[in-house]
C-alpha cells in the first residue's frame, strides 16, 4: 500500500490490466490501452499490481 496526498495524473504507456486495491479490500481491474489517462485530485491509499501476463508501464506525474 502507498498513499498519494497531492493531485496526480496517470497515463498508460502500454496496454495492460492493473489491479488497484484499496485498504478495505475492494479492487478495480480496468483494461488500459496506451494513452489512457486518469486525473486524481483526492488523497488515495492503494496497492497497484499487474494481473496481465504482459509487462505494464505507466507514467505518473504528481504535483508538488
């Protein structure tokens, strides 16, 4: 688990299927395509893994 306390932008560089898990155990497994992005402007605590057989790459830019 890790925490993001500042707004950040996440961009998928490759197609893959990440698993994002919250502290309460709830999880999401979206299918990402290259160029997919998500802006987050709230505090987030989560773990991130890859449930796909292919390597996944993301670019994460956190504002300071």
